[in-house]
């Protein structure tokens, strides 16, 4: 039985200059059976505006950015809202399709940036999308239907996603088979964890406690009002790493929760790290831990026996982790307050 999947697509664009193009784009996505969402559906500014954007992007399977000739309104961190949405989607690993106007310099003046600074920001953003994303070009709003019909299937093929499936498409026999397979997977995962435990190196040979580890990350650095992406490093003890992630892992959590806990800790000291090489930096935003550094933390905590990989669960696509009893004990020793 073939199961029809529907994919949710977050559409990001500047607002006032692209109403016709955005409408054509939405209709093209709907014609492909996809579910478009975007902040034009929530035009009212509010205190939780950015939190709502993050939630929508997190829930989407794909991210689509429509670019005409404007960089757009600047957000509080110095990037336009469209640019900021793209950065967030990229850090979350969302597959991205960029639809770029093929001749933005020939657009009417009201649909282009009015200042030289705006032009520079726009061109930098456009080049970034050309380097990092799957790109399709358009000239008139009517071109977008063809661009979407070619671009989205290519993106789905390149980066398959789980999408949405109607519950009615499954049957009782399939459900029973899936349940049995899941139980078998859980049993095999437990066996694997027990075997792995016996193959780990002796603890006395592993860094721990006050031993330090260097973690790399990227961030937006602000110098005299300008914003640029930079790389930096921070040093933490393994006790600090454990104390940072352990409280989040009393129950099973996906990897992004562990990563976010580390990034929030690093962000509190990131300005000092960055000022070592850029002493004029006055603010740091959007800390993103390097994948190699995160993997180092994850593997080392597992080798110490503090965390374990959890078996797959229904409806969960991300790898999940949880504290072991030893990890729970280590957390209590590090964080519980002693009597004076």
C-alpha cells in the first residue's frame, strides 16, 4: 500500500515588496500537496513573535526562502528577519530551497534597497544562499510555479523527510507488525548497550572531573554596529559539561536538547572568548556549537558511563539520550547543595 505523505514548508520572504510572488508561491506548493506556513499568516507583532517563528520552523520538513530585491527589515540582532530565519533553519538542519530573482538590479526602485548599506547586506545574503542552498531563479511571479515544481521534488529527493501521514492510511496488520519490530529493536538496543559497556576503556584512562576540554563554536559578532559570523573556542572542565547537560536528561531527550544546554552555557562567556581575537567586539549572538565538538562531548560522556542511547520510540525521528544511574549520581554530587 502506497502511503501519501504531505510535507510542511516554511516560506520566508520580505513582506511588502513580494505579495504577488508570495501568493503564486503558496498556490504552487498547495498544487504539489504540500502545506505552506509563514509569518504572513501571523502579521501582528508581539513579544513572542520570534518564539513563534522558531516553533513553526522546528515543525516544518523544509524551508523555502523567496528573495526579490530587498534585504528587509532588520531584527534586533542586526540581521533582517528573513536572514535570521534562514540562519535558524540552517542551524536546525532544515533542507533549504532558495528562490532568487534573476535580475534584482532591474527591479523598480520601491522593490530594491534604498541605501548603499542595504545593497551590501542584500548582496551578501544572496551570495550566501547561492553558496549554501539548492537554488532556482525567477523573473516574474508567474515563473514561481515552474520553479517550485522543479525545485521542491529535487529537494525532497536530496533530503527525504518523514512528513505527515494520515492515520487512516495504516491498517491493523501493519500496526501489529510495526509494534513487534519496535519491541525487537528495543531488545537489540539493550543487548548492544550491554556489549558496548564491556568494551569501553577503563575509566582511569579517560579525562574527567577537573580535566578540561576545548569546544569550538560559531556565532554572530557585533563590532561597531556591524555583524559578522565568526568562529571561537571555549574551555570547560568535564564536571562543568556534566553539570550543564545532566539536569536536562533525567528523562529521554533528543540530541538538540543536549546541544542547546551547552550552547546556552557557552553564550554566557562567549563575548570574553571572542574578545581574545577581536577586542572591539561588544556583543555576541546565535552561538552554534560545532558538530565535532558536540560529538566529542556525547561520545565521551557515554564512554564515562554517564549517559546511554535510548531505543527508538514511535513517532520519534531524532536520536535520544538519557542519564544512566551513574550519571544521575554524578549530577547529584556536582549540583546538590551541601550543608554549611
